[in-house]
C-alpha cells in the first residue's frame, strides 16, 4: 500500500508536469506514468497488495521464525490451522488455542508428522476467546513452558449472515465479544511478557470488512473495523518498545467461516451459503495454504497492514483506500443486490 500511495502521488506529479509542458521534465513525467501503469497492472494480477508481493519476492520468507514462540488462537480449523503447520515447519514453537480440544489435538498430530517439527515445540492449550478471565492463566502457562511469548496471532473469529433489522443485539454483542474484545484481552495478557522481553509481534487476522463495508455483516464488519482502530493505536503507542502490529485483511478464503457464521438469533442454525462463497470451487476463494503463506511473509517482515485476496475482490480494497467517495456511492448498489439474493435464498 505504501507503494500504491507513492505511485499515486507520482501520477499527480506527472500530471502536473505534463500540464506544464516543460520539455525536459516531460520525459520524467512519462517515466513516472509508465511506472505507475506497470504497478497498476501488477496489482491487478496479484493476490496481495504490492508491498506484500514485493516482500514475498525479495523479503524474508519466514526463516526468522526459528525458535520464536507463537501463540495462535482459532488454531483448530481454517486459517489458524494452516498457519500452525507453516510456522511449525519454519521452526517456531507453536501454541494452539481454541475451544475444541479434539480438533486442536488433531492439528498437533498433523504438525508433528512433519519430519522437521519436534514434538516438544507444539503445545495445545484450549481456551475460549470470550472468557477473558481465563486468558492470563493461558499466557502464564506458555511462559512457564517456553519462557516467553514472541508472537500472538489473534485469529479466532466468527462471521455473520443476517439482515441488520432482524439481528438481535445479543448476536451483535457476541460477535464483538469474540472478534474485538477477545483479541484485546489476549493482547493485554501477552503484552507484559513482550515488554519484559523487549520484543513482541501482534498479528490480527482482520478481513476485507475491516477496511470496507459489507452487507449482512454489520456487527462482523464493526468488530473488524474496531480491531484496526485499537491495534493501529497500539502500534503508534508501542513501536518504540519494539512491539510490532500487523493487520492481515483476507478476502474470501477456504475455511469453515460461512458454515460457522452467526444468524439473526442463536436459535437459527449456522448460515447456509447464499451466494456460493461456501462452495470450495467458488472462483474468488483463495486457498487456505496461500492465505497462510502470505500471512507468514507479513509476519516475517513485520508489515503493518496487508491485503490478501484474489481478483476482482482485491480491486475493491484499492478502491476503498484510494477512491473512498466512489466506494461509498457504489456499496449500497452492491448491498441491494446481496440483500435480494439473500432473501431469495432464505425463501427457498
Ligand atoms: N475464511 C475467510 O473467508 C475469512 C476472510 C476474512 C477474514 N477471516 C478471518 O479469519 C479468522 C479465522 O477464520 P477461518 O476463516 O479460519 O474460519 P474457521 O475455519 O471457522 O475458524 C475459526 C476459528 O475460530 C475459533 N473460535 C471460534 N469461536 C471461538 C471462541 N469463542 N474461542 C476461541 N476460539 C474460537 C474456532 O475454533 P473452536 O470452534 O474450536 O473454538 C476456529 O478455530 C477469523 O477471524 C475470520 O474473521 C476469514
């Protein structure tokens, strides 16, 4: 994104130069314009923002994860599970947390099957992200076992599929409790150990909905926006203490997220897919492996915010960032279509 901003500025400068028609500067302006067009083309064929793509090409691939103590929440399925495999294989000491112990044990079993992963480097610590009073004990157990917490990956989360007018306030609150207050609580229990060690990385698995609106997901969207507000402030406050914050914003990724989405009230079953996004072959879905691999690049290079999505979804990130007015005009049109589609699918 930093690159995107630079080239947007470069384009403006180029335009001014062309307007002024100063011959000698004309070629510089043309050069900047061509560079911008190349960047624009690259961003259209990538599945991550340009800075992330650059780091994937020439940055650290995760070799610096060796010996790092990484606490992953929501490690029992989806993105968290895959992050566990990839980080364990890079030599990290991985702590797996979520509610379902049997699933965590399955993930642990898969981890230790990799020949490069040592059994003592994978620890299962079940935890409910909404039971804040238990978080301190989990952090203490990690430090007792490994001596420190280097990296906290706030990944636990549930999505939402509900019309805002039908959604009970209790459901909105449950989503906030899990997706926003959970990560804040976990951060607060891990932070003292990080400060003591003078090293820490907080990785927050946000979403595309952390930076743009989404119909049928008002509370989910608010929880992810809230994550950005809180943790961007943390970064500004604590970077001088060597605490880095990375916001990862995936688009649609293969996982159980749609099946686990909350509905209007707790009595309704988990969401049934209404737009094909739960179909594993849906064309905009990114594989879990790819999402985790790009997240590892972001962690290894301490990037501030990364966008991880296939096209044309990624294009919306750029629009939300660089054309906010146009995006605000356009999203109600998309929303209207989505609501219609949702109502039709529920009527069937
Ligand atoms: N997949 C996508 O398209 C997508 C896109 C953007 C962002 N994300 C974000 O990615 C993160 C991971 O989601 P996913 O796609 O991998 O979905 P997933 O397969 O449904 O995984 C969700 C994880 O969260 C855990 N979890 C749920 N409630 C919990 C609780 N109360 N306490 C502790 N852990 C809890 C689940 O474990 P237990 O049930 O065992 O507790 C599970 O491991 C979420 O934050 C989600 O918002 C996903």
